[in-house]
C-alpha cells in the first residue's frame, strides 16, 4: 500500500525531470519486481491501478490491522524480562504517535498530538468545524476543553481554565505555539490565522 501510494504521488509531480513516460517506466519496473516479493508486497500492482483500488486497499488494510490488534490483545505473550528492561527509562513523551483513520468508521477523526508537558497536551483534529480551536487535555484526569484560537477563550459549553492551568498553557504555547499554528493553518486554509499573543 505504501509503495502504491508513493507511485500515485509521483504521478502528481510530473515536471521537466520527472516526465510521464519515466513515471510509467518506473511503475512497470516496480510492478514486476514487487511480484517477486513476500505476500502483501506482491499486491502492489493491484492497489496501484487507480484511486478506487487505493481506497479498497486502505479499507482492507484497516480491517487487517484490527484483526491483528484483536489477536495480539487476546494473546498472552511470554516475554524475556531482559527485553522489558530496555524500556524502563524510555522517555515516552518523545515517541512519535500517528493515528490512522479507520476507513470503516465514518465518525472517527485523526488528530495531531503535540507533546505532553506541564500536565497538559494539545490536540488539533484534521477534520474540524469552525470556529478555529484547539483541544486541551489535562494529564492524569479526564478533564479536557476546547479553546478558540488565538484568543484561547473557551468555546460555548466548555469550562474556563484555572489560573495555574492558564499559566501552564501560556508556557506550553511559547514552546509549541508555532507548530500548533502551522497545523491549524492546514486544517483551516480559508482563514487567516495569527499566533497567540
């Protein structure tokens, strides 16, 4: 799927160096080479044909991931304790997290998660509604709120931040505000956005 998607993006990049004939030549080479690979990889040609094939492949992949994750959750693996020791002092706040939108669940949204710090984490959802806003989750509790950007006023029905929460959010945004603004500009391309003052 990843290789088929990469090829489909190549088709959108036709220019003086990367002509249509060179792209098609690469496609033929990749298709014949992939047929010699392991199961999954050898299906490259099947998913690369057109957009409908890609969508069908994504749905099949999402379904397979769910089947595997169910199996792994119900499996009781026997792990060597030496392997677990490797992860004892890991800094999980720096582990990149990617959420994959499940093509079978229409309401499920993917979110860009920013680092966990100062007792909070900011999220920006990819498919969002106006007004422009961020989601703030407070770690170690089930409290979360939505704040309008850039004023940071709570949306209707959301709670206001306490003094310490507001101070921590201000410090957090000094560090990650430009990254959050960049993501918001992609989600709301039609709106001119400014950073938090």
